[in-house]
């Protein structure tokens, strides 16, 4: 049998985490009580890694997550947030306006302002601490630098993160991105502890396997895998042809690949979502998998799927059919 995900850690980072974009009202609005119930379900399910960002709900995710975690012993969880986008007043805000262009159902009274300078990175950390109400940030990622200026990130932002780590202001530093080229460039150019790979190393697709994972292995950099359900395609055992793929329709080639993976999982008696959660951890450089969720039952189910024993023969058959790297 292969090892299931449990509360054990690699490099001090819990194996299963919660990505808190949903409590920032991603895709749909949650009340404060609903968001608390989601976080409570995550905690009660044994999840001890929590990831957020200023980007998520224009600070709402950080405020809600911080309020919740302030009720827990600080040494019992790992907390990560992100830098690179500052939140500033939005001069174009009108009453009733929402941030739905970014898929967050929150008032758009603030706007995101890119700032990769040393002062900007430090301001981002300080402002995240204030929103969270928590001083100690275990991991600070630079968020989506390729969407602004990757060269500037390499020359200014990552040195700023390295300085914060050297000063003891943060424990670990890294990059969070869904672009393999940006992840590889960052790992090879900066002294990073941990990177968050979003959607680029999943059961369905592994573009990070070509360059990102070898670079991390060479540099001693850990990986936290996020968006492991591929926009929800892997979130249920019976895939749907009309499922969303990133920002468009699902290509036929990927649909054929998805149905074959689902068939193999079914033959081994393994729910597809369980395989999706546990697959990234088959790599020795992946320390953790972060999953989202906007309902308590989703968090409970994900924790159960993460703990399910999966036969090693499943991975061998997937590799034999070139559905995952051998």
C-alpha cells in the first residue's frame, strides 16, 4: 500500500492544508458564520496548514482566517500568506460595486497595486499581519509575479524576501504561481525554501515535472501543491464532459485522458478525488497538498480522502499508460 496523507510533516510543513480563498468569498459570498464553520471543519478534520493572501477577497480571507486562528494555539499550525500586491483605496468604487472581475464577491472599495520593491514587500507583510492579527508568518510567498514583471521580481522582490528571512521576520520564503516557467526561474535564481505550485502538478497534468521538480530537487526547495483538482475536474469520481478547464472549455485530448484515469481509479476501487489529493505527494520534493472548499462537508470529505489507503499498483498502472511520469 502507498502511504496516505496524514498529520505527519516533511520539513516541518503539514501534509494537508486548507487554501482559504473560499472564505474570501471566491465564487460565492459566505457569511462570517459560514466561513467560521468551514474553518472549524478544517481544524476538526486535523488540517494544520493554512494558506491565504491579500488578493483573496481584498483582505477578507486574511481577516476571517486570522480571527479563527487566534483562537488556536500558535505552535499547532503553519500559516502562509503572500506578498506583491498591496491593497489600496479604489478611486473607481461605486456603491454596490463588487470585485467579481476577479471572482470575489466582496465590495471593490479597494484595488490591488503591484509593488515588488523592498518597501512594498515589507509593507505587504506588515499589512497582512495587521489583517490576520497574527505576528508570526511561517511562509511568505511572492504571488503570481509573472502577471506583473518577473524580471523585476527576480531583481528586487526575492532579495527583499531573503532579507526578511535573514532578519527573522518570516520563517520561509517562496513563490506561488501557476506558471511552470516562472516557478523554475524563481527556484534557479533565488534562495527559496518552499514554492506553491498551483495546478501544474496534478493527477491530470504534470507540466511542472519537466523543469520545476528537477530544479527543486537540485536546489533543496520544497513544493506545496495547490489546485490539485484541476478546476474541479478531479473533484468527483465520475467526470463531467462539460467541466470547466481553467478559463475555458475542456479540450478533447484532456477529456480522453481524464476518463482513462477515472477508469483506472475505478478498477482499483479508489475514488478519483482521493487519487488527486494524494498523487502530488508521491514526489519526494512535495511536502504538502493544499485544498480549498466553501462548505464544511467538503473539508471533512477531503480529509477522509487524504487518509484513504491507495494501492501502489494504481500509480504503477497510471505510469505504465503514460498518464503520470514513471
